[in-house]
DNA sequence: GCCAACGTTGGC
DNA sequence: GCCAACGTTGGC
C-alpha cells in the first residue's frame, strides 16, 4: 500500500467539505499537471491512504487522512466548456485528465503546519517541502508517513 | 529544439 | 498583494 498527499484549497474544497459529503466520499477532480496525473492514473490504488493538505490559506497544514475508494477514471470536468477546469484538448474518447474518488477517514488530532514539517530533518527530501514545489499530488514514503503521524 | 513570454501555484 | 518558482505555449 502506498501513501500520498493531496493539496486542496480550503476555500474551494477542504477536508470538512469532504467529511460532509454523502458517504464522506468525493471525486478529486481538477488535477491538471502531468506528473500528478500520472501518479493518479498509474499508481494510486484502492485503500491507499492520503494526507489531506490545505494550501493557499492562513496556515498551510496537513489536516487529516482520506482513503482511495475508486481508482483512476476520466475527469469529466475537463469535457465541460462551462467548467472552470475545462480543457478542450481532453476528449471523452481520449481523456487527458483523470481523477480518483477519496473517502474521509479522520482528522488528525491537530493540524500539522507546513512550517513545522520544514523543520524536521526526518522529512528532508519530501516533495512537499522542497523549494518551489507545486505538485498537488505527491507520494509520501512510509517512514515519513509514520513520522508525520507521530507528530499528532 | 531553443527560449522568451506568459500563466499559475502557493508561501509569505 | 507580492513575487519566486515552475510549467506551458508558440514563434522562430
């Protein structure tokens, strides 16, 4: 089983939004980066666990945990000209973008802020804290996953 | 294939 | 709101 981290903007769709969805489940649409797309499409498997991270907000932080409950399928928001994430290059018969469904698992006992994660030598090399990193979906090595949980 | 211009991300 | 870092686009 692999571990991941996915970013969301709490003003758009945060962990509380996920927790209040039917079945506490929602599709994770809007990823428009090839590196992130490849991980979603090729590597994310059912029951993989995901840290939910809030970006572009007052305190960027890891807030909780979700689980992959459906593997990659076409991101239909790319087909809809009315949609914010519309991409005319993505067609239903040759989709360019994919998404997974994630289900809320739990919140961490406390949010673990980015500034704190940056301080930890144990997390050196984690994509999240690399300078200039913009990946919205990234893998978390198991030992780093466990270390982050130990900070709760 | 190079690279300047432009758009986006996201911390601060 | 600023701006550094990065990805994408498109002229050549």
